C-alpha cells in the first residue's frame, strides 16, 4: 500500500527548505518558464537540479510544474528543459497541455506524469482517458467531491491527488480567461491578475441592485477536520496551495496537516490550536470546499479578498495616536495587527501599556493602549495578522542543516574484531559496515559503552541524527576516536549515495503515425435559444449546433462545458466536445469537434487528437494568428498533411465558468436551481464600468461572459491564407436581428 503523501508548495528556496524540514513528503516547484505561478521567484534549471538532490538526500520527492498551455514556438525549448529535468531525476512533471502530456508519457517512460488540475479532470471518463495515455496521477478539479473521488478510484487504478488547503479558484481550473480578456495576462500562462478578487456591483436588467462587494472572491480551503475522510475516499496525495506564500505559511500548513495525519486517532490532538495557527499564517476566512460538499453560496467572502488574521479585540477609543483596545485574545509586542473600520490601518505592535505600565504581552479581557496613527473609529475590530512567537519558531525550519533523518543504529564492538555497525533509515534502507580498525585490548583505562555511543552519535551538521542506538560492546577494549569517526563518515557517504541513487531514466524519441485527415470548408453556428435557431434556419445556415438545453430536430449537438454524462450525446451524429472525456464518443463515424475550451495551441496536441479520431479542432482563443500559422506549417512539415482546423470568428465568450453563483449569494436566496438568472438578466459591473453578463449553464453552473465580443469576421481571409478553412460563430444572448446581422456579414466574406 502506498504511503499517503503530503505535498507542499515552494516558490523560493526558503519555502522549499521549510517544506522539507516541516515534514512534507514531496514538494512542487516551477522553473522560470511553463509554470502557472509566473510571478513567484521560481528556479533556474541548475537550481532545480540542486534542489532535487537536496530533497532526495532527505527522502523527499520533487515535482516540477509545466502546467501552462504551450505555444508552437516553445516546443523545442520545452523538450530541452524537460530532458534536463528527467536526466536529473525529477520525480514527476505536472502537465496541463493535452498533447504534451501524452508525448511526455511516451518520451519519458520511467518518469511519472501528473495531470495538472488545470486539465480540469472532474469525471470518470476524463480520468479513464488520462489513464489510457499513460498518466500516473491525476490532480482532480477542486469541484470534485469525496463521493466522486471514491467512484473514480473504484473504477480506475490511478493515483489521485487533491487540494486540501489554501486559495481556491472561483472558476473551473483551465477554463478561465478573465485575466486574459481583461488586461492580457493569461491564467493559462501563469500570469493571472486575479480580477475575480476585485470589487463588483450586481446588476439586474441593467439596474444596480445595491449589492456591492468582492462578489467573486472565494474563501480559502480548510479540510483539517476531515482529512481522514479524504484519505479514505481514495486520495493518495494531499496538496497544499501556496507557491506565492511566504515560508512561515508553508511551515504552519505542513506541520498542521502532518500532525492531523499522524494523530488521527489521538484525542489529545488539538485541532483548534492548529486552525488558529493556520488562520494567522494566511486566511480569507475558511470553507470546507466542494471536496467536502460545501454549498456553492458558502464559498464566497464578499467582505474582503486579502489576509484576515484572527480577531483579538475591539477599539474603545482613540486619541492622539493612542488607541485603547479591549482584548478577547492574546496580543504581544512584535505582533502584526490590522484595525478594520471605515478604512483599514495596519502595522506591528511596538508597545503595549496596561494602566500606563509597559508589558510584553496582554491577555483576554485586558484593556490595553497601543501606538497607532490614523483615523480609527470606536468599535473597530482589531485583527492579529502575524504572531511573533509563530514567526520566530519558524526560523528553526529555515536551516539547511536541520536534523531531519532519524537513524536507528546498532553497534558491535568485540575484541580482536572490526567495529561493526548496522544502520536503518526511515526509507527502510539498511547499511552494514565494518571498520578497517581491529579492536584492541585497553592497556590502561577502558572506554565505557556511553563514551563509544556518544562518539559515534556525533553526526554534526549533516542531515542525520540518532533516534536510537543499541550496542554490544566488550569490556576493557580500546578504540581510537579516529576509527569511530572514519566509520561514521563511511556510513554517511553510504547513506547519501543510497538516498540519491536512481536508475538512469530513459528518454525515447517518439515515432508518430502518418495521419489521414479529410479537410473540409465549413461555417458552423452555435445557438442557445429557439429564436436564434429559427433566425439561422431563415438564412439557410447549413451547420447549426444547438446547445444541449435546446430541444430541436438536429443531428448536431454542442455539449455543455461541465458534463456528467456523455451518454446523452450518443444519439447525435456531430458533437462539439469541450473536454477530453468526450473522446469516449468517437465511434460509428460520429463527427467529433474538439472545442477551443480544450486549450489546443500546438501541433503536438493536434496530432494526438487527430490520431484518436477527432475530425476538427477549434484552436484555443489564446492562439494568435501568428501562432496558428506556425502550428499549420509545423503540422504539414511533420505529417505531410494539413490539419483540419477551426477558428472562432464571432462570439460573446465566457470569461469563466463557475460552480459558485454570485446572484444567489448576493440576493440571499442561498439555494441551488433558484432560476433567478433565467427570469432576469444579471451581470457584474466593476469600477471601470465594464459589465459581465451572468448566464446559467447546466447543473446550476454560472458562465461569466466577457464584456467584449470576439469579432474576427474581417480576418477570415487572413486565416484562409495560412490554411484554416473552418469557422465558428457562437451566439449566447443575441436577439434574432443581431443573429441575422452577424450571419449575413459572415456570408458576404464567402461570396
């Protein structure tokens, strides 16, 4: 049975060391490129090599993220980078791109490939597909409940990884373009500007409802109370979010969850104490998350999007920079605080007075005075955002020579024989060595057992320490310290060698099949209302893909973004799929179109989809005209045929799709399937007066539309010149007249 893995984040070296010293079984990091946290410090190739060796010495694994979509011009550099990581014994690569992960499964057969949560695996068909292409582990979407985890694990023999703590994306991962469409910083490229954390007003039919706040900002995930339920559901790896967080956060989270795992049946485990420490490390308030069946309307913290800390008191009065506070928890000099009123004021406590006397700390019910400049209202909450004691304790975990690897040692010292030592390490390695020195009889005073054991136990600044030592030592013998030291050094060298030794991983050049692709020229139109459908019929549109919500007589169907049951599409001849789970529909000459939501942006992803039987691929909305040209040229060069590509030329596209609904939360309905979004048109408006319509998908998911319309009708000829012959038009909430105007403009381009 595999060991349950606690997986910690590290965006810099201090966090990496802290994660290991605090007890993580594995650490995930990123290089300077290809990682979904571009603005963390991250690591060079050479630094990653050093970190891998550092971790392996301590029996800890290292996973490196390549969890962005990959553009064509990056392919050669990516392969060189991945080859380097594999040659230097990286334990796993975490991948988002659908084609790259399949290529890497074949290219690196001895290295684990993990499907990133950016691949948005949330159902059985997706996980089955990932298993068939050779993926070792799937990091499930955060929307996956433990009930679904159990079902998936029962059906598929694959390692399951889940997030257990930290920040949550409000969007289904890998399905968010909010930052990209509003500022050009792509979340799929590690550049997310987090527009979901900004303030919005809720509009109803263009009128302000008066509901304003951080309406899309999620609370942080906390599962420490139910960690054993998650393990029992089948999760092997428990992942902590936070590559942008400071080392003290990494230390607190790893220690807390490590203790929870090790003390699951120990009633003395103080979970409330651990939760308090976690809150002080970082929190936006907590939710148990969708993994533990949290209701969507409880995911949001509309009050504020940043670190909350814990409440420690209330302001009684403020005069001339002297703030009087009644405490409901401990506060110390050196603690960080934020006073929340009409305006937040924060700082570090430099002095505490009780009855005009200086004190180092104060406790619950004390009335204290601190120095704090600024306008502070009576009744304001005082939040502790940093605990001096916790921060100072964290320093111990920053040392590279932290004693981490315990050894059980057995010494045998017999007259006229060499010193014999047997060493057992936590990873079950057993080392048996004999000294070159032959033990002699003592001429004067003999060494005691305690003296010999103490001398052998001096592991100094190495990573090893003696957990237990037993010995069988003759009396009246003499062993020089140099002989003991030499033997101990040999033990250390052997332990180091065993810890970092690995079988050299294979790197295989993959041969690709020749493809038989039947190119076609087509204009397809997606509709979401019966009025749009009828308007298209009036204009004799040949290829209409109705939404799954429409009941019309067509052979075509456009699948929903989030889908639980693909069997509903078996009755249709032509299907547009939005995720790789839909590949299960390829049978009986069914025409399957892979949609732009699958983030296809390079020739390798095209190859593997066409090789599976996909007929047409609609490229990622982030694929520029230049990248599309490079894809076509490289594909023709590699496979001697032209790819059957499609490009979206008109549409009110989604910024994101979310299980959370800002309407129900803001209005206070607090239930699923309330139908408010059907009865009226709601939208979000930011401080820049941009409006983002809210439209329901199936399963009460909410689509947040872009405020901009993609319109590339005038660029059709440019795409035709580079080899694209299929074009998509998508309608969402357009009127029949708007539909007709767009269709007519498209048709004119082909006259």
